C-alpha cells in the first residue's frame, strides 16, 4: 500500500461520485428507449420494483464490503479472509474494462453529436452509419474523452473524482430540469406524459421483466465492484444505509426525469415511441431540426452535452476500477496506473469502434446460421459483459455476503454510521432480499442469458 488511503472528504462528495457512476447513458439513453418499446409505465414500475428489492440491498452490501476491507475488489475479498473469492474481484475488474471499452465509443458518438448540433448539422441523424463509420473522427473523440477522464482520475479520489463529480452532477441536473421545462411547453406534451405515466399492463411479458432487471442492474453500476472501490474510500463514520438510499433514489429520479424530458419532445412531432437504440441518435436530431435553427441548435447541443457529462462521470468510475486494482495490488504509482489502463482500454475499444459500419467483419461479428441476421461486436460485448457477467457477479456477491462473510458481520459494518439499522425493519428487509430474493432471481437470469446468447435458445420472447 502506498501511503495513506485517499478518502472522500465529505458525504456529498461520496454521494456525488457514486451517483455520478450510476447516472449515465443507461439512464438518459437506454432507459427511455426501453420504456418506449416496452409499453410505457408498466416497464417503469418493474424497474422500480427491482431497484428496491434487489439493487438497493446489493448496493449497500458492495459499499460495506469495500469499507470493511479498505481495498478495491480484488484485495477486498482477500482481506475479508476468503482467498478463494478473489476471482470475483478479478471478474469484476475484467467486466468493467470490457464495458468501458465500448461505453467510451458510445460516449464518443454522443460527444460527436454535440459538436454536430452546435454546427447545426441535423442531417447527421439520417446518416448515422456514415457517422459511426468515420473511425478517424470517432477514434479522435474517444481518445479525447479518455484523456480528459484519465487526467481527472490521475488527480486522485478527493482532488480528482470527488471534485469533478461535485461540479458535473449539479450542472447535469440543471440542464435536465431546463430541458424538461422546455419540453413540457411543447404541443402534444400531454400525450407524451400520458404514454409515459399510465401503465399498460398487457405489455408486460417475461421478456420485459427480464429487460427491466438488466436495466436496473446496469444503471446502478452493480456487479463489478465499483461500489466496493468507492466504499473503500469512505470514512468509517459515514452512514452507508442512508447514502446508499440517496444514490439509488437519485439514479431512479434521473432516469425518470429523462423520460419526462424525452416523451413530450417525441410526441410533439408525432413520432413512434419504439425507436429502439436509435431513438436518440436517429430520431432526436430530426426533432431538433423541426424546432427551427436557433432553438434546434440550443436544445440539441444542450441535450448531447447533458449526455456527455452523464457518461463522463460513469467513465471516471469505470476507469478507477483497474486503476485501484493496479495501485492496491501491484503498488504501481497512480499516474502510471491511470495512463496504462486508459491505453489498454482504448486498444480494446478498437473492435467496437470499427464494428459499426467500418469493418465488415466486426459489424457482422456473429452471424446466425440460416438467416440474414447478425450482431455487431459491441452488441456481443454488451451481452457478454452487462447481461451475463453482471448478474453473475451480483449473484455471487449476495451469496458471499450472507453465507460466507455472514450476515452478522455485514450488518455490523452497516451499523457503523447508522445506529438505528440493527434490528430495524430495514435490516430485516435487506437481509431477506439478500438471502432469498437476490440469489434466486439472479441465478435464473444468468441461466436464461447463457441459454439465449450461447445456445440461441429463447425461452421467453
Ligand atoms: N451506470 C452507468 C449508466 O447508467 C453505466 C455503468 C455501468 C457505469 C457499470 C459503471 C459500471 O450508464
């Protein structure tokens, strides 16, 4: 261990950083299109259910593990005296690195769109594939974003991560509120709100349930040890139970507000709500164009700036994962650890970068026999990392916490900083969710995903 462990200097700093990790493209890009194609509010309700029943208990567990061990994931499992669980930490770091390799490319698109909107080039939506095939431009943006984040992370926990999050998160919320107010004044806004807030339960299928679960998990940055890492930078008197609740609620609230911003805008132009992933990249520029040049440029560029900021705070946490591993386990100086990790991640991102139109091979990375269908490398990587590995590690974390580390020790850690927790209804609730609900639900999800991805067996669709 090199020197004293750098800590978050305040409760707000910790919450801003952890909420910054949680709030990202998952909330503002993915959540609205999932709601859009899954019939509106019914999806929203399922998502809320999973956040409360699964994610919140797992979130505070991860933070408690980190704080107890005072180490990032790989060292944390070792420090809690269960050497054989170290692989979980390694799996988490690996998963984070894979996710960041493509997340960074999507962020480069978002940033590129910000520039295009500033230039008033609304046509970009119609030429999305041409845009993503321009790998020199996208590669340049992606290097730029990584370099900015690497600079922030290299400054350490307090002066880098905490400081950047404390500025970016409030700015993000400010832009979001401004855009919501604007979108609510548009014609037909009420139709968008109705679609969003009145549930249509006939749309709920097992497939929708399954997507809502994945969404809740990804959105809260669970299952790869990011919160273990941030927990290890937390002072022992901080209240994990309360901070965890604020982080969960902030993530839910921002996803909810993103829907409130997007649906009135979409309905104001009578556009289909089930645009899928292209909702933001293909549909939105056309909508901004219809607002006329001045409003279009202003609202369009603010919108993509918002997405860029949200993504940057998530990338910070994803980069901190391998960095803290190198610093804690291999005693490499933070500066070196940061630039080495960023370099490797950029290289690993190349297949995702060229797999969206530029390289035929990576664009149709997996072809299905006997049909025209194929998936690109980035989609493949999303399936492997976020849809398979995250629930798997989440499943193991719940087992580890209650059966290996033991519920009593976990609760003792949570008790530090919150004296009312022990023997409260909340502790019974958290214990029940961790012991019974999380393992069962996550194991089922994992098995279904494996069947679907690797064997092409779709049980629910
Ligand atoms: N939670 C982030 C989002 O919603 C993404 C993320 C996933 C960040 C996993 C870190 C780890 O976009």
